[in-house]
């Protein structure tokens, strides 16, 4: 899932990486494999991201 730019109530703009599985805005775990776009996962789906990193997905 690609990053999105969100505008906060204060007017500040923040780049958010949604979870590739559930779409949650709280996805701090990012993984990348050479030649592929990065993927981001929330805490609940971190295992999916680690499997992707190992090449299982």
C-alpha cells in the first residue's frame, strides 16, 4: 500500500504508511526487498511482514 499524506487539525501534513493487510494508519513496521516497493504492517500483522522479508510471500 502506498503512503498517504494526511493533514492534521493543526494544518501540519504527515506522511502515513497504512498497513498492507488491514489498512490501519498505525503501521510502523516497514519492510523492503530489493527491486520491490516497500510494504508496511501494523503490530497485529507484523508476522506477515517478516514472512515477506524472508521471501515466504
